[in-house]
C-alpha cells in the first residue's frame, strides 16, 4: 500500500511540473475609462524599453481590446513592459504606463485607465 501511495505522489508531482512548463507567460490587459467602464476598441502596445515607449517605436506586442475591454498577449517575456493604451483622444499617459515584472509561466493581469 505504501508503494502505491509513493507512486501516486510521484505521478502527481510529475504532472504538476509538466503542466507548469506548458503554460506560457501571458499578460491580460483590461482597459477602463475615467468612469471605470471597460473600453472596447482600444489599441494597446507593449514596449520593452522606456526609450521605445517615449518614441513609440519598436513595439514588442500590439493588440486591440474586445467588447469586454480586454486584450491578451501570449508567450511574452517575464519582464516589465511599458504600456500604451490609446483610443481616439484618450490614453494612459500620466499614470499606469509600466507593468510590474511579469511572473514566468503565469497569466499576469493588468488594468489601465485611459482618459
């Protein structure tokens, strides 16, 4: 009986390790307006450096929010990104431009306000 329990524990640990390696690092960005409502159709760009962000060049990742105000970037580096969210005359300049360091192998979530 002890042998079966040990094999079960080993199998569970192996499955957990395998599944952890299968998840790619992701970032899910939710964009809200100054009233707190989600915004559809917002262009979201991620930059790896502050200089690229300020010059708006060398975009690492780019997407547009869906009807729920969400855009998902898959298979990103586990680093900090500079984020630009823009729709018409609204953007996120002046606050919330840089993400924290993303956790590797996780789905990281960020909310940004445009005004």
